[in-house]
C-alpha cells in the first residue's frame, strides 16, 4: 500500500506553484508585487468559511496558499451546485477585477487551509491605477471561465465516475494531499448528483485500484490511473492556466 501512496504523491499535477505560495501573487511582475504585498495579511481559511455572499459586494479578497475554495451556483431554497473550484492558483472576488462589483454566486472553503487577505477597496484602487495589474488578474478570470465551461461540458457529457475522477484530481492538484476528507453527501452536492450515484462511482474507482474509500475520506492511490479514468473531462482548464501563467514568476 505504501508504494501506491507514493505513486499518487509522485505527480504534483499541472500547477506550477509550490504549496505555501499563491501563484497569482508569485507571478506578478516585481514592480506590481511590491505594490500589493504590503496590503496582504495571512489568515486561516477554515472549513465551510464563507468568503463571498451572493449579490453582496465582497469586503475582502482572498488569495489561498493551500486548501480549496469552491464557487457555488445558488438556486431556490438550499440548493447549491459547484460551478468551479480554486486553490493556490487563484483568488476570490473576481467581480472586483472585472468591475462587476458583486456576483450571484457563493464562495466558501471546502478544504481548510491558509491564505492571504486584502481589503477589496484597496485592490480596486490599485487596479484602477495600474492597468497591467488588472490585466494579470483578468487572465485568472479567463482561466476560471474556461474551468466553469469545462464543468458544464463534463456534467452534460461524461459519466459520474469520470466526473468524480476529475474532481478528485482537481483537489489533489491544489492540496498535494493524497488523503482528502470527503463524504458521499458532500460529493453529491459538489457533483450535482444523488448520493447513490456517488457511491456507485466511488466503488467503481475503488475496484480499479485508483482510490481507497473510507468513512469520511478518500485516498488517492494511483494518480496516473485516475487521469486515465477521467479521460477528456480533465485537462483543458489546466492546460489553459499553464498557457496563461507559465512555469514561473513574471
């Protein structure tokens, strides 16, 4: 079993940024990074912490350095469906970047971690004064739109098994952790399917030796095999992000 876990951890995924840093901050040109860093405050990002409320202007912008955040489409009643997720490659409050001021979506933390917090008004002022900084963050908005579009394609075209494999890979990309604290009920909300469908998909991936499911957790055993299982549902947004932000600062 140890060799399987090593195999899962051996591949860090597509994200060209070490855990403990935020890639949007890291890849800013030196002059822009010097302007923004004095306004960044380290914070904990606790599980289920709400970072953005629908239809309200965000007070803060968060740049994760580990953990996973989730952008949720909100329907009638308590309906929630994940539209996109992000971690150390991204940020919250993209409406501040686009000038939209607020969003109908909700953003919260699905895997606890740490991040950097900045006052939203302060960022808005810097973006007004420095168009090149806005252009940098707009590239992330483009990457998120690509991911959300691919999620829509996956929901309409691929099986629950492939979609589950994709979601696990996306979480692993952002955490680097082979063991993810997840319940079937939680995954049913993230994937927008019934809990029974998640259970079947989990058993299929487990039967192929790709994951090990426990109560409240899923362990990735074979990342390469999981990528093969996800097929074309995974990889398009990841390649687009790498095209936009490359492998290093600047």
